[in-house]
C-alpha cells in the first residue's frame, strides 16, 4: 500500500507522495515570513506548481492509504442458483 497526502490550499487539492515533512516545514516558514512561494511537487513527475502561501490562507493536510482494488466476490450465476438445493 502507498501513502498519499492531500494538501488543500484555498479550496484546491494537490495529491503528494510521502514524505511531506520537508514540504510542511517550507510552507510553515513561508507563512511565518509573511508570505512566500513554495514548490508543490507533482504526484508522478514533472516540475510541480509554485504556490504563494500567506498568513490567513486556508491550508489543510490529510493522509490516506491507497492500495490495489479488492478482488471481486465470486457470485453464482442466476441460472445455477435456481438448481442448487
């Protein structure tokens, strides 16, 4: 299973792989400094996106596990179910 982090900034969601400790620190430092740009890396490669963080901007973090889809449950065909006793 993989851990995926969701960063919500001003109503927009960004999905990030683990670890995010350094990114959280960079965002906090930018806010404490009165504002600043922080690069948000993409989930799967690319340059990412620069976001201007400022005091009072709503920022929310959430984390969840993403794994493979569960195997489908084998259910008997309707035709066969009628003949079972």
